[in-house]
C-alpha cells in the first residue's frame, strides 16, 4: 500500500485561514435494485469545523450510516465531493483513501470489528503498527489503561463483555490521536448502563484530544451531547 504523498489537495478555507474539518458538497448515492435505481442519499451539503461534535440522526433506513461510510471513504458516492482536512478524498484512488484513513481517521463500529485472533493489546496496537510506530505496544497499553482495561490486555474478544469490547474499539480508534473520529451507533448493542459509560468515555477522550467527532445515533441523549445535530430523512438533509 502506498501513502500517496503526491495526492492532490482541494482546499476550502475558513475565515481564519484554516480548512474546515469536513466539507460535504452535493453528495448523492444511488444503487441499482430490482425496480431500477434506488436513491439512498440526495444532494447532501454541510460543513463541520475542527473540534466540533456532530450527531447524525434519523429513522432506520434514512441513509445516515451510508453517509458516515462516504465521509470515511469506505464507499464512493454517485455524485458530489467530501473534503477532509482540505483533501478531496474521492480524488484519491482506493489505496490513497486507505492511506488517508490510516493517517487521519479513527472509526468506531457498532459491531466493534475487533479481530478475534488478536488479544485486546494486539487489537489496539494494530493501527500503530500499520503506521510503523516503534512504541506501539507501550502506547496501546497506556490507552487500554485509560479506558479501564489494564487487567484485560491479554484477553481475546470472545472473553470480553460487550462493554469491554467497545472500550477496546474506542482505545483502538483513539490510540493514533486522529484529527477525525467517526462512530456508527457506538452503543447500539450495549445495555443502558454500559452504553452510558461508553458515551462518557468517548466524549471525554474526544475533548482531551480536540478531535472532530461525527457520530450516527438513535439515542437523543447522545445527540444532545454534541454541539450540533443534523437530521437525515429519506436520504435528504432536513433544514
């Protein structure tokens, strides 16, 4: 995988001269189905400033998880652009987007996405090792301690509770100190008490590191903790 140092940047600057963290312009996504074309997202436009926290809310099937995947470059749009820290991510090829994610993004999945054959420490070390960090083990252990799992470093995912697995996932997302963090229903599979603990931890880590947080949630309490909320309905952004 190459790091694409030659990647072309298209920059939109704020009044302060610094590019917004995220600029979404005329973003649409359509897919083919049995009846023809299905529009999942249509003409989405918004901007997120650095260190802002944004909740994407809406009914199931409204397109919010698809939007989050597009923001992360995990999927490609039918039309439109996404600029992250001034970089047009869809001007990059697939390898270039992967390299950009490695350098700039943390992603927390509802289903945790831990590697079953790696223990907690190894799961958190992985993104650091992919970046060639010589202190991967030390940094991963420190971050797992930060999320209260110092005694669980050698445990494999199948021996961890749901809340512990999500804390490992949070540690993995934050350990590289990414400027951008995306979370897709990060407490959707957790009970209320465990979910509340994970929410507190996620926002606490986010404040400490000054990263930009965008999350998809059905939880009004979680959305209320964000500085701004955008509602998606039938693939459109409500005013």
